[in-house]
C-alpha cells in the first residue's frame, strides 16, 4: 500500500513537472501581456449587467459546493488506493 501511494505521488509529481515545462516552453510569449480579445471585450462592458451578475452570486452556496465536491473527490481518491 505504501508502495502504491509513493508510486502515485511520484507519478503525479512527474506529470505535473512535465506539464509545467511544456506550458512554459511551448507557449509563445506575446509582446503584450494582455491578449487583443481581452481589450476588445473590456471596451464593450455593460456595468449594470456585471453588477447584477455579482449580486446574484451566492458565496455561501459556492463554499458549500466546494466542500461537497472536494470531499467526494478525496473519498474516491482514497477509495481507489485501497
């Protein structure tokens, strides 16, 4: 069991490292740090729509969902090890 856990940990660290290296070196750097489409969208913003959206967001529900789904994920990860 300890060998499996160590193997999963090393494999996960290896995959993470390869992903970080690919992301760093494979993506071309732009001259501007902000993409053009972000500038285009930010000029055409309806402030009232954004305020209504932010007012409709329920922080308590987000926290509850995060807690629920993370506990489910942890359960299945631990269940798959045993």
